[in-house]
């Protein structure tokens, strides 16, 4: 495990794990590692925000601890909870159990944040979709991210032996607090250019012919920028589409192929209708026009 | 600061860099990007980690440490390009600044001459300093006019004039000019660069390029959106409506599960442990998404905002399943089914307007809300969020305020998007009255709507 990678080594490692990106993505990641600061990643769904944490864990060869945020997430689910059932059993087994015996680390259910703090090695902590929690939890989170210690009333203060590499992701559904943003290095990931998307397809699905990869990336670029869709297709959908076309033995896009496989890239009815109208009106002309 | 062989201090490069970054931070702040000293320190640390001669790396390092949201990110590149410039560009800026200053000085001289001619009493020039004359020259036309009027009135009847009055008049004029000079100085200090030319230049370069960084469409008053931009505006409004819906519908608070143990299921589940309550079962909290009731003002005074109102209503109808939409003017009209059925192109939405019975009439929110209470009482539950789009120019405002106060106690929240700019609310008695009972937000441009969404709306509910 080497946390002192140079910028060039980091770029090489990202490429080795098929995460294709430019310096605009790599440099903030590098800075977050060097300056020991959390990395806050924003961008549309499906541009590869979560993937950054996964790749980092692989590169650094450490454990990835993931806290998936959702509406109504509380500290019991994020930090720790006492193992009530086990405590009860202990009471039943030995009537002479003292209260202090029941509140030891043995009876503590560690949730992701506490696990990251107590980890024996330096882990990567991914706090995914942080914009889904409420402001109070966010405030708790940035306190934790500045001190890396937790006070448990029955146990005292637990301090991190190793400061985790923290990656937070957000879909910008809610403005995050200034306090949280101030503590982080910021990275905004946009959809890739067609050229970069070709590289991504070629890296992740090497069997896709270059010409088809080029057509796919142009079509995806147009779908994201040229049509008013409710949900823009993500990179994952690009790759699914490429794989599907490959397994159908299709070497070149035409209007019928796009219409027939549109369900791979657009996942709601009104978007599918929008694409169908576009194909009826212009065929592939605008779709494949760079 | 180190001292050179000639006895003069030579600037420390680290200090120079810090100063330069602090100036850049001031430019960012002037452009609306919040940058604290913590961010400047991070930026300095980041710069130590990158190649100082690589402009691209420098830009990325500063962007990652100083521009921390999507909006800031979008304007950062232009601010960076305008501030960190080549020596040639700096020299050309310096010469254009000198030229600008010379022009300004010539203009000041000309206006001071005018000032001397303007500020006379009994045919004699007042005894004023150059600085006071310069202040006069910088005043607005209206302010200069007021001063001239004062002198003319004082000059009124030549027969009754006493030359002894001259010092008194001079004193009054001087006092006035001094007061304005102080005000101008304060206003100038509040300007972005506080007279620091580097900051001013950086900021000027940024403002000169299209509308301060954001999409120019966001800055336009909604009644001025040009026809050729309608499609884009509609898409933007739909996107914002979707975000508003997400903000309202999201349940951020944690369920209080510790209070809701399901005893029947718990006891049943624990038979196998001999009745010891090991495996607790909780009553699942029913997840109820709130209902949105949208009430759009389509009276005559709101006619110019009609496109916005309709696109907004349509955008919400497409994303919120439990939405009731009403149009109101003198009365209330339920348009929910018709709105859902529409395709959402400008022409079909205009058709909705034409088919409406209340379109373009006078405004009586009192009647409209009373009808809502009478006929749609079951909509008023703790699960309902009201969104009202209106300019508050209504009859029966007191009655409407009383009904809103009643409704507020029954519903989850009332959000009022007001197309009148907030600084004019004080002048509208109805706005003052109604704002007491609702969460009122200025919403005259799409940028305003975006700002509303960035603020914490309906905090603590849910």
C-alpha cells in the first residue's frame, strides 16, 4: 500500500484499473490524498463518482468501507448501535453480570463510520450520496471528518489510529453546507467528451470495434446534449449498450438498431418517445453528427 | 521580509504568492463564490503539490480548493483566465488603465467646469474646493438637479437678496457635498476590489464576459425571455420544477423508530426465546410522500408571467404524481386533468390559457382561497404543501391572509413564489400582510427560482 503516489503514478494506476479520465479528475484526487483532506465529488448520476472510491481502494490495496446515505439515515445506522440482543443473552446467561460488562466493544455493533475510525489499517471511506441526508446529520458528519474521533457515552472517546481516505459523493439534489464543503477538496465530474468515451468503451469492452465505439459515443453525446431528456444516459448505460450491440453481432448503428435497443440507454417512457420522434424526424443524422 | 544588499527589503516569493491568492479570492468573492481564508490556505498547500510552471495544473489545483459547487465551478475558469494573465496582457491592461484614468481626469475637469457654472449665487461662483466640485461632478443627474433647484429658489427674488446670505448658502452647499462625498466613498469601498486595480481588473474581465458566469437566461426577468429561447427556458423551468418537487418530497428526518415497537409482532416473534424480548419488531412507518397543491395567479397583472406559470405548472405535473393544480384570478379553477393530458409545447399550453374561465381577470385571492376551503377541504391535510405563484396584487388581501393563517395550521407548508422583487414588497401592503403567513420567496427570474431551491425550504418539516 503506497499513499505517497506521484501524480503520474496515480494517473497510470487509474488507467490500469480501466478508469479513463483526464487531469481534471486526477489532480483533485491526488491533492486530496496528499493534503489528507476528504474529496467531495459532484456530478450527474452515472459519471463515475462512486467508482473513484472503489478504484482508489484497489490502487491503495486497502479496505473500502461504504456508507450509503438515504432519506432518514441516523447515527444508529451510520455510527454504532449497542447489540441489544447479545446484551440480553449475556444477562440471561450470567445473573451476576455487571452493567459495565455489557458496555464493552464486544457488544458494540460498528456501523461504517465507526468501522472506518477503528480500522487497523488506513481504509477508504466512501460516503455515497451525502446530499440525501438532512442538515443535522451533515453537521455531525463534518465534525467527525475534522477530528476523526467519536464519543460513546458508555465507552469514552474513540480516536482513529489511521485517518481514512474519505470520498463523499453528491448528486447536487441539495446544496451542501459551507462547513462541509470547506473541509473538502472539490471535484466536479462532467459527462466525458466523445473522444474520451471511445477510450472508456475500448478499455471496458475491448471487443467492440473502434468504428462502432465511435458511433456509440457520438450518439450518447447527442442524447445528453441535444435532446431534452428526463434522465441523461450514464456511462454505465453506454457500456451496457456497447455490450448488447456486440452480443447482437451489430457492427454499425442504423435507425432500426437504435430504435430496437433504445431500452438499454433510456429508462423511461417519455424519453423513449422523445428519441423515437427524433429518429422519425431526422433518422441518425443528428445522432451521429459530431 | 528579507533585506537585500542595498538595504531595501526584497519581497519574499511566498508572501507574494499569498498576496496574489488573497487578491484572487477577493475576485472570486466579488463574483459570488464564497471563499474563506481556510480555502486560501488549502489553495497555497495545493500549489506546493503541483508544478508551479504548469498553468493547467495551477488552474485545477485552485479550482479544486476554491470553487466548491457546480455554479462556482462553471464561472471559475473565466475568473482564472481573467486574473492570471501573461506579462504582455498585464502591460496592455496597465496602459489601458492609464488611458482610462486620463480620460476620467479629462471628464472630471470638464464636469468641474460645468459645476463651477452651475453652482452660482447672485451671479457669483460659490467658494468650493476642487474636491467638492469633483464630488458634484460624480453625483447623479437627479442629485445635481436638486442642488441647482435649491440655488435657484434661494436666488428667487433679486430685490430681496442680501449679499450676507452668500456664506450661509455656501455653507449649506458644502455640507451637502460633504455628505455625498462620504456616501460615495462608502459605496466605492463596497465595490469588489476596494480600489485594488488587480482585483478590479480581474472582476471587470469576468463581468464583461456574458452575464457574470451563469446562463444569461437565468438572469432575465421571466417576462423578457425571447421567443427563440422558449424551448430552452421550458426545459430549464421543467428541470427546476423537478428539483423543487425533490426538495419538497424528500423526507430528510429519521423515523423515530424507538417509539413505535409493534408489541403483537414482537411477542409472536419471541415465543421461540421463551418470551424474552430478544428480537424487537417495529411498526413500519408508512412512507407518505406529500401532496403538492399548486395555485397559480393568472390575473391581468400576472399576464406577462403567464408562460412561466404554465411551464412551471406543467413541469411539476410531469414529476409529481399527487399534484393538484389550480388557476385563480377572481375565482378558482381546477386544471389538474387538463394539465396532465397536455404535451407541454408552447402552443398546447397557450390553449390551456385560452380555455380557462379565469384567465386575465382581476385578482381576488380571498374568494379563490375560500372556494378552495369550501370545495376541496380534503386537500388540506398535514401531508399537503401549498405552492402559490402570484404577485400578491390582490383584492381582499386581509381575508386571504386570515384564510392562509387557518390553512397554515392544517397543512405542512405554504411556499409563495412572488414575481415582484423582494425590495419592493414593503411598498405592497398585501405582500406585507400575506408574507406573515407563508414562506415567501422572490421569483422574478429563473435565477431567483434556482436560488430558492438552493436555500433550505421547509426545513424541519417532513
